[in-house]
């Protein structure tokens, strides 16, 4: 099955350029992550990110890159389905994916105005902070304190009832 909710990075970059040129978009926000098991922390992060601009793009890690970050057995949900879930959120305008270890190529291609990261980061330790500065991209730390994670939910599911 194809993933109609998932846009190729280069095609999305051209679309965003056209929206900017027409004046329909002033500020694009880019958020990223695995979003393996979507939970309220993800929703709050993305809603906060969207409040920082006119359009929100979410870049999802490919299945291969999730495995590299989280280990074998992950993701639990494949890229096409993760894209459909994330795209269904009211605050999300576009979904793309990336397989590289960092978001650099995506930042360079999409040229967002704001790079949103969760509260497990600070503006000082965002892995792409140097690229953000080079491209004039604002870093925004978004969402609630990180009290939830997909890995934590998986641990809870595996715990015997008390």
C-alpha cells in the first residue's frame, strides 16, 4: 500500500517554496521524531510546535533509522501507518521522512523558519543547532516536560499486573 500522507522531501520542498512565493505561508515549523506509539506527549509537542508558525511539517524517521535508534523489534508501527497517524492530527500540515542520522539534509531542503524540538533538548544540545544557526532557523523547545515515551509505554505493557 502506498502512503498518500507521506510526501517525498524534494517534492515537499518545492511545494513549500511555491506556498511562500504566493504569500500563503510566512512561517514553516519543522518537527521530527520516530512517533512509533503516538501518545499525548507527542500531541502536545506537535500542537505547541504548530503554534509557532503557519504550517507544521513533521519529519518521521524511516523504519531503518528507528531500528538504529531504538533497536531490533522497533518500530512497532511501520512508516506508512505512522505517517497516516501523524497526518491525521489537526495541527499537522505535511509529513515527510528521513533516513539519515541527523536532520541536516531535511533542514537544508525544506528551509523551515522554526526547528521544533521536544523538552528533552535545550537550544544548546539540539544535534543540528549549528546547521540551524547557519541557515538562520530559530530553535523552539516545545511541549510538556518529557514524562512519557513510547519506550516507557512498552515497558508498562510488559509489566505483570500488580
